[in-house]
């Protein structure tokens, strides 16, 4: 069934359709419509909407509810996302599933509260202190906002990691006629295979996380953000700390192929490759199509999973096409470009940034100019 | 020398013996508080898996690890929002949060105010030793004016925060203050707080001989406990005054407000 939907509303619907049971948030433009929609929808689905006193409280309440068995998420924009960083590290360390929607606006600080930015990419990947696993998805239109909200919720639960959806103001506020796909359901929690006395919350089985037991079922485990052993109790023993962190980091690496998604567009015989994400991915698509119509050999790669980064996949495309250059349009000063350059380290393909942060989408002419003459 | 109070053995099913000895300093008041807490769990006949204990960071933050229940050690200042999420998801759980003064009303002060305002069914026990102990004796929000600490070498210039008045003003439906010099009374107050259906605050004046004692010339825990006995009085309100003493007692026990997680369930039915 097709519907005319605003991006933020599609995100809220996606969450409810996936089986979300708990949302806590704090109002902030351009994400507030997600909260408003969920405040209406969740009680009708025996779920809970809670407006918290700030974004730190919001994500911690979501983590608490998730621990208690309610699939949870929160939504925010740059300033709130900054406040959530410590808690994202906590969710990674304590291995509690939580999804964070960041509808990006231009920063830093209050920046441009109602206008687009794409400057939260590095923060989404590296924002909290210490090395940690995190998943970052980035939709480029309303339909993808629906899909990747559900994928974030799904993978957060499956891997017991924090997952971030990086939308932006244009995607959040744009209305489109969309055909919604079959929903992806959040996996149900199962009772651990072992008895309460034997349950080790942080012991991996075949490298994967163990199930989180329901409250009230006899499992009396301890959860902490401190370095801990398999039993969850704090430890400073070097071997146990290393084992914990090695395993945490390996969680996303291990599932790279299932997690990484990207769109390849008009790559055949492309001499120039454009790499772009979120709303700029969509603008770039229009530019590539128009230039192809004019006979210019240009193609586009749009990562939909930003972390883990599609480095090997990008590398394979570049090795095959051997393009003259790579153009990276983004509404920041080169955050995606750094990742592209890192993925292509050792090659001699020039990577050209198209960067503009002024509250608007980057005009197609600027991208075209970089493709043709950059 | 203070009179020795004969105590029975702590109820063993509530303590994770394999994680003992605990990390607290000799003479710390936290053992008294924890023991009174688990004794009330036992007296109330609760099952271990009906209880969720949520703590933040600091000396008090480590308390959750020693309780044989469903326990969570969160990040600094964020025990209450975490507990709020848990209680909203599972109103059938007894959710208890142990906070220090820095954790509870310093870094977590905003959450404290709003948990009180929401009347969410959490028992918040704020162990007030008037100093940051874990980090080495820095001034906390409740450090008295004029008191020296590792960061107020010339004496604290700021007025100290009154946790009970804060809870009272923020609308907590149960507010009490007790101290470690009278563990029996402390236990009684904690029990009433645990039975309260709403946000319940118990402020516990507790001794930190290692840091607060060192800086105030009371390094002997017995002396500090005695100080509590001599400098407190039973009162009906946190605003009651008697010389320079600190009011102690149950200041509010109001059953007329609906607990939030239950109110939400009622919304489902409508």
C-alpha cells in the first residue's frame, strides 16, 4: 500500500511495525515528529512513550527498558546526540540493545536548528570514548528511513549493540509517496539455554552473544559499564579485560557481510565515481543520471551502512573500474571523504570533496563541476 | 565509645558472597545501609528475582554488585533514568536505586528532580557522606559551607544542598532522612520507602572517615557516627529547626498520587 508520508513519521511507523515497545526522548528539531507520532501510536500497541528531562535520561531510560525486555529506541538531533555519547558506550559495554535515530541538522553547537547538515558521521562512529562496537545506517529517502529504522532495531537486538540511524533534516521533513515494504520484526528474546546458576551474561557462544533473560525468571546477573568478566562482575585482570574488548570489537566485524549494504548506480564503464550518503546521495543520483544522459561516464555508490564501513566493497569497485577520480559530495567538511581515502589507502585515485555547509543541500551544479572539471 | 548495637546475621540469600570482601574502606557507612536494605527485602518476603537494584558510579555505585538480585551498575548520575525505563517496562518489579550524594544530586540532580516529579515507583536511597569518596575527597554538592576537602583547601565557599528539601520540593511522595548511627530506625524507614507505591527518597547521613573524616578532623568512624547522634533531631518536616541540628524522620508519606507505570497501564485500557 502506498502512502504519502513524512520521513520522521515513516521512522515512527517503522519502529511500531517492527515491534518497538518503548521510546524515551526529548524534543528537538528536526526529529520531534518521531516523538509526537510515537506518543500517539505506542500506547495503542501496549508500548510506552516517555518524555524525559534530557537526552541523557532518554537514552538511559531506553537502555533500562531494553534490559527489562522492551525493545527500545530514542530519537534526537546533533545537540542531543552529543549528550548521548557516554550512554552509547555504556550500551556497547553492557551489551544492551538500543537504537538511536539522529536526524542530522547543521552544527556545531546549536548550529542551524531547522536546516540540513551531515556532520554527525564521525560522531556516530567514534563519538563515545574508547573503542566500541556500533552500527550506523543512513537512509537517503523516506522509504529507506522506514527500512533502516527496522534494520537498526533488528541488528541492535541480534548483536546486543547500539545502532544509530543517521537521517538528515531533508529526509526527516520531506513528504513522499512511498510503498512500504514488509516489516522486519525485532527478534524475540529467548530464555537462555542454561540454568540461572550457570548463566554467564557476557560469555559468547560460538562468538555470538547469549540471550538476555526476562526479569523475574530467576536469572540474577550483574550488568556494568566497567570492564568485567563473563559473569558481569568488574575485573581489572588484563586477560579478562582483553578477552572482553576483543569480543566486543569482533561483533560487528564478524557480521560485516550481513550488515553492509550499499547501492551501486550506473557503475558500468564509469570513469568517475561519486560516493555520497543520506540526502546528498540522492542529489548525487540525480546528477549522475543527468550526466549519463549526456554521455558522461559517471557512476555512484551510496553506502546505506556507514559502519561497519563498506571499505572492501568500495575497494573492489575501484580496483575493477580504475576510475580517474572519486567525487564525494557531503554537507560537512569531508567526514565521508576521510573514510573513502582510508578504504582506498595505497591507491593513487584522487578523491575530491564537494563540501558546503550553509543550511542547504549542495547544488547539483557544484557536484557536476567536480565530476567534469574537479 | 558509642554503645554497641547487637545485630543479627545479615540474610545470606541477598548477598553475593563470592564477590566479597567489598571494596569499601573500614568504618564506611555503606555496609550499614546495604545490610539494612537487604534485611528489609528479607522481612518483606520478596523473591530475589523480583528485585532490581540500580546504581550509578562512586562508592555507593558499587553496592549493586554485592546484592543477590537483578543488579545494574550504570554510568555516573544515570541510575534513575535507567531505573525509570525498567519500572515502566516492568511495574511488577521492585526497583531500588542506591545513589551517592554526588551521583544522585550532583551529576544526576536533574534526573532526581524529574523522577520525583513523575512519581515513578522507585525507591531511591541517597547515601549522603557529603564528599566524593571514590575520587579522593573532593567537595560534593552536600559538603557543608566552610568544610575543607581536597578541592576546597580554603574551606567550601558554597552553601550545601539539602537533599531532603530538594526531594520534598520536587514532589517526591515519600521523603525521609535517617542516619547510620541508628541502623534499626534506618531499616524501618527503608522498609516504609520500599512499601511506598511511588517515588520514595531516603536520605541517609553516612560516614566517610577516610576522606570527610580526614578533612574535618574526625578520622575515627565512631566519632563520626556519634556526631550524627548528637547533631540530629526527630522532626516532621525537613524545614523544622532546632539549634544547628539536622532534622531526621519521615517528612512525607503521601498515598494520594498515582504511580506512573500504573497510570500508563490504565491508559492502555482506555
